[in-house]
C-alpha cells in the first residue's frame, strides 16, 4: 500500500456537526452557481442546430432542476429539511462529513478540464475511455488492470450503445475528424 500525501487527505469534521461544515459549503452560493451554469449552457445550446442542441439542453435542464432543489434545501425555508431528508443532502450524513482542501478541489477541476480536453481533441469514443483509465489509475490509485478494465467498459458501453444499437456516430474529436478544428 502506498503512502499518500497528508495534505491530500480530507479533514474530518467532528461528529458531523452541520455548524462544523465551512460556511462556504453550507451557503446558497454553490447551488446558485450551478443554477447559473445550467442557465448559461441552456442559452448557449439554443444557438446550435436542432439535433446538436438536444443533449446539452437535456443536461442543462436536468442540472437546473437539481440545482434549484439544492438551492431551496439550503435556504432554510419550509420544506427544506424534508428535501434534505428525501434527497440525502443534509450535512449530517457521513458522506458530507469532510471538508476537502483547496488543493483537492483544484485537482478535481483539473481532472474535469482534462476530460473535456481529451474528448475535444480525441473525440468521445477515444477520450472518455482514456480519461476513465487515467483517473482510476492515477487519482483513485487503483491497479492498472482495474483502470484499463474500467476504461474498456466505458469504451464497450459507448460503442455498443451509441455506435451499434443507436447507429449514432459519436464526436470524433479535432484530431480524428475530417474537418479538424474547422469543424468547430
């Protein structure tokens, strides 16, 4: 077993006391920012062709609904506690009893940017499995065999469902598409 850097370990919040969760996490701002992101994606997606706008519109609409529920549950208004209990989003749950460091949060944002970059350059069919493999191996610190297996499962799912069953050609990326960067 490898030793991990102590600065990468989340700090524990004693006995899951909601007041011990940082105010920046408990505030309405995370939910509000997600809601604004969803609205921005929804607006931008409407500039795409009808077919191209479908998926980002569905994702943005779903994100807007979930962010709205999260926002309401954070306000302390009547029914907020019931939402926390139903969705399991209260800060007293064991999943919520840690406060990640800024370094950990920055690393996760870097991984997200890497995923988008891989799919932009290499396409979804190649980029998503490679990203999955890299993330499981490097970030989750699993065995290389496990990481390759996870990436393989992602590839088989994408290929089987989209390319074969739905006969839908996934985005091929800047490198592998005929138009390259001009296709953007």
